[in-house]
C-alpha cells in the first residue's frame, strides 16, 4: 500500500475547475516535487491535501495509508500525519508560538493514544529543534508569526514540521522570498527530516530549492494536469527551458 | 415631558420606596445628604427613564426597567460555604455586599497600609460624614442621567475607599456584589466613593454576580473615583449576573493634574447591561486608559457608553473595546470624546473591534467626537468581522480541533484587552472568567457540515463628527 494515492482528482473553486484529473502515487521514503507555472493548480493540490474546505472535490479519490483522506477534516488529516508548510503562514496575535505548538502536538498525541507532553518534556525537545532551524528562542515567546520576517515565518513552518514529525509533509513554495542563507537553513531542516517512514511533496515554481532538497521524482503540473513526470534531472531541464515547452494549448489562459 | 424620556409610570411605587428608604437611610439627619437625596429623587421624577429617541440611548431600550415595579432588596445571609467560591486571592481587602447591604462577616479588611481606609459607605457616613461630604455626589451627573439620579436618591451603602497622599496600595481592593434569588423584582443602588489623594496608587475591582437562581433584579451602581495629582488608579468592573438581571453602572472619574487612571471592564452576564464610563481629565497632563471586553450570547444586550471629557491641555485618552457576540446578542459601543476649548494638545484615540459569531448577533458602534479646541489629535476606528477563516484553518491544519481552534482565536481576541490590565491579580481573575465563559459559548460549537455560514454583517457603524 502506498502512503499517498491520488486518483483522477478533480477540484473546483467557486465553480471553476482547477485540478482536472490528477493521478499521483507517493511511497514512504520518497520525495516528490510538484513544479509548474503560476496558476497551474500546485497550491490547490497542497490545500486539498490539507483538507481546506473552500475546495470542492468533484471527482476522484485520495487515500493516505489506505484511509480516505477526503472524509477527513483538517485536524483529522493532521492527526493522521498530514502537514502543510504554508506558502503564506498566518499571523495570529494573542496565541503564543510555544503554547500553540505544544497544543497541536498534544492534540495529535491524544489522537494516537499517546500521553500528552508536559512543558518539562516538551521544552528540551523543542530547544533541539530550534537549534536545527537556527531560530532565536525569543521569537517563541511572541505571538504566532506575529511580526516575523518572511524568512522567520518559513523557518517557523519547518520548525513546526520538525516538532510534529508528520507522515506526509507538503511544502508549498517554501523557498519563495528566502535569501540564500535562509534557504540553506530551511533546506537543512527539511533534509534532516527525510526518513524511510516519511514522504514529502515539495511544491515549487523554481528549481532553486531542489538544489538543496533533491527530489526522487519531479512532476510538472500545467493547467490542472500532470503533463510530465521524471527524475530530478527534469527539474534542471525546466530551469533551462522554462515552462513554455510543457504548455498544452489548453494551458493558454490558465489562471494567472 | 421631554419626548426623549418617559414619565415615570409607576411613580407612586417609586415614591413609596423612596419614602420608606429615607426613613432608615444612613445619615438621614445630615442636612446635606438629605438634600442630595431629595434633589436627586425630584430630578429622577422630572427626567424619567430615557427612550430610544434620546441620542444617548438610541440603541438601548430600557422600557423593561421603566415598566417594572422594583422593591428594595432585603438583607439576606449567605452560608460561608456559598461565598467561598467568590474569593479572589491576593487582594488587599474584600468587601462583600449581599443585595446591596454590606456583610461584615463575609468581608475581610485585613492589614492595610497606614493611610488607607476601606469601609462600607454606610458606616463611613455615620462615623465621618464630613469626609464623605467632601466628595459624595460632587461628580456624578444627576441632571441628565435618570439612573444616576435614582442611585443618588437611594444612596445607602457601597464601598468607601480613601488613600492618603503618597500611599501605595499594591494589591487591589475587591468589592463583591451578590444578588440572591427573591420572590419579587428587586433593586439595589450600590454607591461607591473612591478617593485617592495626590501621588497615591490604588486599584479597585467591582464584581457583580448572582447566587441561588434567577429573579428580576436591577443593579444600578454609581462609582465616583477621584484621583489627585500624579495619582495612579485602576478600576475594574466585572458583570457576571444571571440573564434576568438589569445592570446599569456608571463610573465617573475625576482626574487631577498628571493623574494616570485606567478603567477596565468585562461584561459577561446580565440580560441588559449599560456600562457608562465617564472620565473628566480636569488637570493638565492626565492620562486615561479605557479598556473593555464584552461577550454576549442568547438575547443579551450589552451597551458600553463612553464619555471622555478632555477639560485640560496635554491630556491623553485611549479607548479600546473588544466585543464578541453570539446568538441574538446585541452589543453597543458608543464612544463620545469631548474636547473642551482649552484642552489644547489633546491626544485621544478610540478603537472598537467586534467579532460576530452568528447571523443574528448585532453590534452598533458609534464614535462621536465633539471638539472645541483647535490643536488636538483625535482618532477613532471600528471593525466588525467574523472569526478569520485563514487563521482557523491554520490552527486546524496542525491538528487542533475546530472547536478548540475557535476558542483559542476568541481567547486571543479577548486577550488584547486582558493584556492591558496592569494588576496581575485582577488580570488573572478576569482571564480565568473569560476562559471559563468561552468554553460554553455557542458559536464555538462546530457548524454542522451541511450548513454553510453566510457572511452577513448586521452591524452598523454610525459616524458623527461635529
């Protein structure tokens, strides 16, 4: 059984079809990259996997370890091991970073029948992960993402991922807006989480991130369809030639 | 009769209550106090209860109060066990009032610093009338406000707090007003006088609650808070009575030069609540913070009426009110800022933020600036919104349930106000009350999957700049 199986997935938003029949199989231990031009549906795919209800699945199926993902609410998907690193992490004033992350971890642990972690157990583990992402622990006393720079927000996403240790990690344009140092740190964090039990879906517009997080498979998404799949060399080809050559006639006029 | 008010319908019963009251009232032989009560009662009969045609009462209909015959609440005794639940730890003193009457047994005055007097007003009127006379009734406006007039006519008991020059009381003084279940509609008119002389520091918590089941009750409280020069004072109002309670409270603050005063409020309970806050920045360089949080559900009506008067130059005032409304609750924020002619360099700011959790919840928010000076800075802003979907999804996507995520977001919204409360004792108490309350808020129960929440803003923002 594959970790993630997407079959003939069609998704609409407000009556507009964004994904037009996606098939994708991801096995444990694999890193897949989804590349594609703006508006091709990459982020939609990421959000559907995290179970955002603004997206309507009109056809097809998604299973996670054999379980029907489409039946799950976002928190259930998270508890089953889905983690989405947001393209635009949300600032939430009034909710402390550390408190939030421990609440999330404990919600997931309860779901898995594990004991909740108290602050005494949580903090040493948390400090280790902070070091991994080279994050200042002062940031953690602040409200969730509030006043964080773009790079700090992205690092915070990976920090959360490191703490929550998901089964399926989805990185949505995690590289966008990062300078090279931040990119190295983020990629280092991600690479340290590669494991035979875990799969990753790296959604990106640019090949740059894939120099640091080397994928096993690359899929090109254009106008809601996967038009090509291949190994990591496909990313380089895209970098060289751009997306123009992959575009089918239907792709013209795809959402900007 | 003014069109904006109704003549007091059951005048005979009011007169009867007043006559009965006067026979036994504290200090009834003091001419000044007798006159104060008589004049106020006459004024009450003259002005009558306001109607919604009165601009200050446009969003709040008090016909329910006007129509009811209220009896003076009896003295009642609580078993010590019943009152234990209401204690707040680490306060400087606790005064307990049952149905408006001071209960010495349940109160704890303890060891206060030298120069601090905490007593029941009734007792202080009897023992030191000249001290009380200096301030009582000098600030609260009986001329325009029927409720203040009524309270003044029925001045009987409440808290008396006096802090001598330069004395600092670090822990807050806790005033607890409990109403018990009665067979008829009852009324109490708590009257508090808080005087902090120059360079003193004081914090007072007024907490209104009910015990033993619901019966119609009117709590009509007036607090006069006098802050001398460079005095630091904080006042906390907590309303958590049952849903049959009418609660009208008026906080009148008189600020001296460079005084720094804060009014904090938390409205959780009460069927119809009117929270009047009226600071007068009478001396130069004063600062006033007016901070409040109101959480309404069911058919609750929670009205916050701010009237900030800048009467001297170089004063600053900051108003922050956050409302969370669910069910068919109706919230009101009316923020009037008056800048007098001489109050140059006034810096006044007002912010009202609201979350509506249901289609039927409603908020009326009305800033009102009256500016008679020419070199001032006054800003105001109001927002009305729902729980932010992005934030909710973000929390859920990490494994936090929808219900818990909503509670966290509401708590965070409430926290904006809670954080501004300077006294950690008051802040912890209030934070605890908010957190307990949010556990039972309807709006955080998940919406069933077939139902889509439609976005409809039922609030109005009325703006008046004169």
